[in-house]
């Protein structure tokens, strides 16, 4: 699958491997790109949102959006890179289903989302400190 | 409670101006109909649900973190524990994802065995769903019928893998073990019996008036909302969307099999019941095709750096011994890259997003559990309905909390 023309202006980089298209966009263009993807390119659902911690490189986190078009039988992966102190715009305004996925990324990685309706921890207890899926968080041990 | 006036009214200003009191009800985390530990905070006006907030995370076990500390092959054992009612679907999805990164193909015998057992898993998962869903709605006996057949299915898994539930039977590069003795007769007998057994469940429910009243016209959610909120699987198909990953993006040789994707348009709890019943019948057909067409040959791929060598070779060939030592002590290295593999699990889209940095342990494994996406739509589905319908809606979603919380 080639990169769609409408997405060209947002793309910083793109590659296709194993038949999967990955497009990287800048954090400030994310919501705009997602609107185009949903309304013009038919990606009506977000399959999953997650992050990868690239500690110690900077920007530290890759936030990864897997989008899916049931109608066109297409999948696409959108990536954006942010640092710990940055806030990323939430895409809950585009797909309501992004809500819990962004909460999960916030909970387990500590990436904060701006304009999210309900940004609370989802897996860990509310009074938990730390973000377990970060690479500098130990796999085992006692508090 | 001495005075009514001093009580703060839950439910906010709307409830106060309407002059009515609403009640906040904690359903769960130990409510039997939540099938695990899910807490639902319901805001009620009498019997009517004003809003609902699911609270998950009680079963969070940090499996995604644990993946990063295990070698790829060890990771298979974690996948069983994510969705414990569809363990083989999870084994399959993970194995396919790693095999895609490694670029290895498994032999036909492994492909057919995988399809056969995954379809049996779909049946056993749907049986647990049907039994518990019926119990929730007051039909006790269905549960006993369903678990009768599920028991035989678990025995078949045990026969193949040595384990009833935590099978870990599909390994990266093929299967863990060769077929056990006598499997063909055992599976064939079950497949012969199953259509009649499914008729039995239908006799109990399909035309049952109470069942129909409790399920018809309940839990309707527009298709656009379903897609927007992340619902997949049988629920989407009961809303008329003809989407099944086995057909749309065939994996593990599903394009070699002849089957139908059942759909309904009523979009209620009853339609979801009908879709799942039909799916069980289709799964029987697929499993039978796999059984009858089962090829001979090796059950693991020809990939000496990934798959453990045969015992005999290990004792006679130097290379085999070296590979064995390397695989056991440090695991195998997976080339750098990332992959997203989606399969149709009994509950919907199950996906594994795998990132490799070229070492013997995954850099990141993310599991897109179907239950997580489905459960997110629950508030929209039950809003405005009755408390008793909440139970019906919960049942029709068929979520597993292990899959939701991981």
C-alpha cells in the first residue's frame, strides 16, 4: 500500500514492511492528520493505541496508532514521537474509542494527552507512583 | 440518617432540580455476572440506568512488561494467560507475529493442526459464553449442557499438549509436540456429535419465550458508534457488518478452507446469540475439513536456528547440538523490525504488536485484546436501559477480564 496523497503533507517519513504501511507525523499535526484519515480516507476505527519507550534516546516515546478501515479492508500505522515533558493532543475527538487506549498509554508510560475528557489511570491503582512499562521501571522487586 | 436535607444527592444538579433522587450502585467487582473482576458504577433513577462507568484493572498482571524479560519462545506461555478461554487463539496470534518477523513458514501439517485447534477453541469459548450468559438470564440448565461438551474439548487439548487450559501448544516455528496417538478418532467423534449438541442448546433457548423477551430489542447500538468505540467480532457481525479477519485478511491458511461468515441485522442481544451459535456450526465445518485434509510430514519448520532439533539428531550431529545449546541458553535472535498481526479470536480482533531490536527478547509486545475494545462501548449500550438489561448486555459482549486487563 502506498502512502495516500491526502496524507503526504503530514508525513515526516514512511515505510512499508511486511505489507504494513507506517507513517510518521509530527505531534502538532497529529489530530489534523487523524481527521483526514478518518473522514477522507475511511479509517473509521482505531484498532489500538500504544507506545514504545526508546529510552535513553530523545524524543523518548513513540506513540503508535493502529488504524483500520473495515470498508476498504486497509490498515495503517501512524507514529509520533514525544518527550516525557511534552503533552500530546488527544484523538478522542476523532474516534471516541481512543479514550481507554490513551488512558492506558498515560497510565503505563506517563505520556500526557491534552484535551482528553477523562485522563485517569486505568490499570494501576490511582495512588500508584511510576509508570510500569517505561524501560527504567524494574520488572521485579518490592516497593 | 436523621434528616433528608443534609444528604448530598449523588447524580449532580440535574437530579436535584428534577426533585428526584438518583442512586449510585456499585456492581462488582465481585458480581457473578461480570465473569471476573469488573466494577461497574451505575447511576440509577429507579430501575433506569442514567450512566455507567466501568472500572477495570483488577486483573492487571503486567504481562506486557513481562514479555520484555523473556525470550521469544518463553513468551508463548504468557499468551495463554491473557485470554484464558481462548488460549490457543492467543498462542496462534503471537506465533504468527514472531514468524512474520523471522520470515519462516510452518509446514502444512502445523498449519492444519493450528486451524483445527483454533476452531475448537472458538467452540469451547462460545460454550462458556453461552452457558454463563444463560445462567445470568435465569436459564440454569444450559450451563450444564455446555460444560458437558466443553469438558471433552478440554480433554482434547490435554491430549495434544498435556494441559487443559494453559496449552502453549503452538510454538514459534510450528507445534510443541507431534500429534498424540488416537487423536483422529477422538476429534472425529466429537465433531460428529457437536451439531446435534448445538441443536440441543437451540432447543432450550432459540424459541424460548422468556429468553426472547429478555434478549430481543435489548442492547442496540448504531453501527457507526460500534466502529467508533472499537467493537469487533460477533457483535459487529450481529449488526450486519460482514467483517471477519479470517476472510478479509486470511492468515494461517484460512483461505484454504470453505466456510461462511454468519451475520444478522437485528443488532440486539438475541442476534448476537444467533451469530455465535452459527459460528459454532461453521467452526465444526472448518475443523472437519482440517481433520480430513490433515497432511503428513514434519510438524515444525525447517529453521534450525529457531526450532529445537530432534533428540536423535542432537546425539549424532554436532551442529544440531550447538543449535540446541544456543536456543536453550540464550534463545534465538529476531531481526529488527515491527509487525502487527491481527486474527479473529472468538471475541473479535486480537492483535499482537511486536517490536524487535534484534536481540533474543522482544523490545515491546502490545496485545490488542478484543475484550478491552468491546467493553469500552458498554456505557453507551446500557444507558437509558433497565438494570436487568445490563446483565443481558454484559453477557452479550462476551468479555474476559484477563484479556481486558492483561
